[in-house]
């Protein structure tokens, strides 16, 4: 892996950092997906979730997320 490339990526502000993980060399994307490489195992509650099917979900409208500062003044910046 090119160290200069890793450094170049890490100069950006992407919310994650690149690193050299040589233990993954030779693996494919399919291997990573199949073995969930680089992730923590989800909780049993999450593992038991299923996708929603049916005509009721077609018109389902989810509420917009709330801004924390609107609910709790202590979350206001400044």
C-alpha cells in the first residue's frame, strides 16, 4: 500500500481515516461483505430486524429528524 496515498487521504476531512491493514491483502470486496470485516457485530436486536414489505409501506411517511437544540437548550452551540 502506498503510504503517500494514505497520507493524502488523511489530509482530507472525511469523517474517517485511511490506514494500512495488511491482514486484508488479497481479500476481495465479497470476502469483506461475507465476513463483515472491519465492523463490530450488531446487537441481537438489530440482527433480528427484518425489512418491511407490503402495500402499507409504499405510502409510509417518516417524520423528519428533530434538531437537538429545539428540544433541549443545553445542546445549543455558543
